[in-house]
């Protein structure tokens, strides 16, 4: 009908059981029919076929997950491909034609080597040309085992007998006509042999009960069983479809679909090959019609049900176990004990005995277990009910879900829209979360420390340009956006006017600093929140958790836009000159565009949001443009800024510049154990506003106690020695004891660098009662070496912030 179709087949070739179970289909040889149908499908441009691919999960909104085994079958793949691939498919219509599983029969000794399902023996013959034995007995309660008997006989395997629970039938008469002995109204009562099957003993039934437990003995080396077929309804159950019990075929079938899904073929209880094909054709037409690709529906054809009789209970002799779940080694006696102990419900018995909890998820054992449980509690199988089928349908490797552990593919790497330019300019990059950001730019023959110093001087003396695209950007839109800001930030936001920005700090519930950033008001109910680069995703999820779980009455849309905008920061005394050199309809004069303001307009010919905020203490602007214009704007700013001495700068220089001003960096100067008061930022916590996240944490006795670590500055006695970040600090008097621990630790260095502006090294540190220790000497321990340092205020440059407001 023209719909796009994805055909998913778990086997290596199409056709399912037609490859080994059925010799004729619609008058044609099965193999020829499969080949013709496959060839026709390959000519259709709207059909894609995935073999070696299993549907493992069916979720809400018709989302189906597939696992494709791409190279598992290859010894040495010719090209670099993954072993397995995870597909996520969202379809308008789903047809589940997953087939059926042959059912186990429960009788003493049914786990002895040589006992197998009749369909397994048939597959050994038809697909692999392997005989399961030389003399076989078949035990069945339905007609499907007779086809297996004929296949065995045709292969040269001697069929000693077919033991059929049922009375005389057309199938048994046909088998006798072919020279196969059939024992009707009979069951297997014992399997002889120790390490393998050597024979069986059969018993006679009268009115469904065992009449003669030792009627006859038959020598054989294989016993093939068939207890009927269970449609593979697992995916349908996962989709929310209800199941009903078919009393004729004694299996569960889908009844009420919860999503746009249709069952077809054996999964729908249709087991004859021609009936399966007709049912599948009708299901396809119905799905196409439901998806508006076909105008008429096609009635589902009538089918001949496969009659399956209940398996009569065989008394256990106490010496031989009758297995129900071969994987978890659950026997019939276990289920009877579960019922006796009061665990008669299907879900309770499953957990009491571990039936169906292996990797096969009860595909073979479920119905047999329900039948045994029903016998023990005098209930029918539908009265006992069935358990819930859960994904995955088959085991899935962790590698398929998590991805390939091959070099750079171990984890995704994100690059900004300007990433290519940085690479060509010789930038040395470092990871920031999943981003790769330039740490500094090396010129020919230049050392790292010289490059950082050069970039620092460019910002302090002229203008520097930083790719800040990785900063988290989240748009908040809605009438309650202001309420949300007041609840997640420690300071007040009611007075923030249009076109203004404000710096804010977020706390965890325990009062510890979580993230920080600037938030700009773009319209009445429209705010742009910025976060740290590494914290963008976490802040987004944090906001959504509060809105979805606690504050469901707030009308706010939270939209992450980090990747949608490229951000370029221009900082330095000549930053305004650089911007005014580019064409723009934004007025950058200080009186019109003051510090902590935001302006929207066109800059360098593209739409832009410009924030006047600073992380260096210099006159600074952050220009946000749609990501696709990021590279062009970067190059245009370099061109306009060339007469003003502009230079690209990396994170290393920015870290030195912000440390000179005492600006904190989340993750450097915070570690989840410090409050704003510890950082000397009492001013950011409003005493007048209402409740906010972390307010109670700040009121706890531990957050107000003496001895907490506080942010301070450090200068070294050797002005050129740069302290190692993370170096432990001890009292100067304890410096001689570092080789004889324990030594009380006062704190540690959080940020450090050589300041070309000041001509000496600087550092920030968290020190116990740090603000009460101003001027005190401490010893920084660096791999056994002691470095003398002095505690000072955590601000080293431009104390009045005159340059910021230039």
C-alpha cells in the first residue's frame, strides 16, 4: 500500500520455521516460496529488512527496540563495524509475527540427555542435517509431533513409537499406515538410563487417569516431546495488550491491544503454514488501513485450530524428578510445595520457585508451571493466570546498550561550532564534561606557561576572545518562571527588569553550593538561564525533577538550548571598541548598555543576544548567535578586533584572570561540601525573600559551626612558585611532622596559577576558619615537599572593580 516497512527477523534468513519444518507451502516447495517472497521484498523501495535482528522491547507510544547482531557471526570483519547495534523504532503500526514456542511436557526423568522438544529434533534435521538419535520415541498431546516423526523416518531415523495422550485420530491412523507404531491413551511414566536415554516405560490412561503404570517398555536413544505451542505474546504483553486463554489450543492469545499493534500467524494462535500466510496478509492490510495507506480492510481468514488436550498428571515415584523449568531446575514438587505453603498465585509461585526467572523468561516452562500449579490448587490454567512478561525478550549485552569501548567511541565528544578553527589555530584542548575546550593556543616555539601569560596580558591590556559556547543555556518560559527562579536561587529576582541580568547561586537541599550562573530577563515571562559547562545537563534535570514531582502547579517550560547558540565572550579594556567596529544595531555605549544588562538585535548581520557580564573582572560582553553562525562570527570578530590587538584566549588564562578577582569556579573551589557563607558570599543569600532550595540546610547547626573551611587567598614566599591544585595545607608549626603522620590538615588548594599582571603566583584555598587566619603562614605539602605560603584575602586585583564598570 506504500507504507514504509521495517521487517525485523531474528534469524540469519527470512522464512522462520519454513526453513526446516514445512516441505510444501501453497503447492510450492517451502524453500522456493521463501526465496521468491524474499526476492520480491528486496525490489520494494519502501521495505527495509534487518536479519540477525531481534525485537527485545515494546514500550509506550509504539516504541520498539531492536538488537542487530552485526558481526557476531564473523571471525574477522572486513571493515570496522560494531558487534551489535541497538535500534529504536517508533512506528505508527506494529505487526507482531513472532511465532510460537513448543511446550515442554512434565514427567519423571524429562531432563535426561536425549530428551528434547520434537521441533528441536526437526530443526536439527532440516537446518543442520544432524540426526538427534538412531531410534526415537515421540511423546505428544497434539498433531504437530507427527510431522516430526515423518521427518525423522525420512532421514533414516527409526521411530520406535509415538506415545499419544489422546484417543485415536486421523494423524495416528496416517502414522500407522506409514509403519509407525502409535500408542494412544498412553503416557511416559519413566525414562530409563543414567547418563543418557536408553529406553522409556509407558503407562495406560483410563478416563484421564493412569490405569497401568508399567504397561510396556520401549528401547530408544532419544525421546522427543511436544506439549503444544505457546504463541510468543511477550512483546504484545509488554505493549500493554491483554491476554486471554484459548481452551482448545490451551495457550494464551492476545485479545485487547493497548497500542497500535496487531498479532499475526502463530503469535495469534494460527499454526498451519498456509493459514499463517493468509493471517499475515490480512494483518498487513489492516495495519496499512489503520495508518491511512489502504482504503479497505481485509477480514481475517478462518483458521483450523490445533487441538491440544490437557496432559494427565503422572504420579511421581520419588526417585525421578519431573522438571518444569530446565534452566532454573524447578521440578513439579517445588510448585506443589509453593501451593502448600500458601504461594498459589502465579506471581508468588514464580518468586517462591524461580520458575521462568532465567534468561528464557519462561518461554518453555510457563504454561507447564501454571498447569502443575493449577493441579495442586484445583484450578484451571486461566484461573491461575499468567505472569507479566518484561523486556528484554532475549538477553542483551551491556555493550549493546552502552556503546562500543573503542578509543574515542568510549564516550561521546562534543565540539562547539568553532571547534574546527581552534584545531587549525594550534589550540591545546582539555575535556570539560563531554566538551573539548581550548586550554591555550601555542605559537611557534612557545612554551605553555608563556602562552598562558601572553593570553592573560591580552585581556588585561587590550582584548581577548573566548569561545564560551559550552556554557549551559536554558530558556524558562511561562507565567511562573519568576517563581521558579526565586525558589532555585538564593537571592531575590522580583526586581529584575526587562533587559537586565543577575548573578545567582543554586544550592542543594543541604545548603551546599550546586551551580551558579547569570540569568537574563528577555521578556515578561521569558528568561535565559546560564549554567556552568559541566553542570548544564544536571541543572536541567534538576529543574525538571522539581517541576514534575514537587511543583506541578507551576506553569513553566524548561528548554535546554546550549547547542542551539554559539557564545563568544569579548573581554578587556578595548572590548567595546572591538564590538563597535562591527556592524550592529545595538548601542554599546556605557550609559545605554551598563554592566549586567542584556540587549537583543543584529550583530555582524545575524540575530544576537548580547549580555554584558564578566568572569575576568574586565569590561566584557557575551555574544550569543545561532550556532550555525558561530564560526563566521568568530572570524569576523578577529578581523574587526585586529586593529585593537585582539587575541583568542583559552581556559587556562581565564582561570588565572578569574582567580585574580576571587571569582569562584564550581567544581574547582567547591566540592559539594561548601556553602555560600564558606565562600564569603553572604551577600548572595537574601534574608528577606521567601523559601528557596537549601534555606533549611543553611540553618542547620553544622553549616554555622566554627571550624568550617572557608575560601581564602594564598601567596607563596617564592613569588614564582605555582602551588599544585589539590595540595594539602598544614599549620606552619606542623611542617616538620609531615613525615610522621597523622598531621592535622587545615585545608587544600583549590585554584592556582602564575599571574603576569601581578608578577607573582596566586592561589585560592579552602582553609578551616580561613578568614580568622589572615596573614598566617601555612605549609603546602606537594609530594613530600613543603612550600611556605601566607593566607590573604581571596581577591588580588582591582579591588574596587573599576575596570568592570569602565
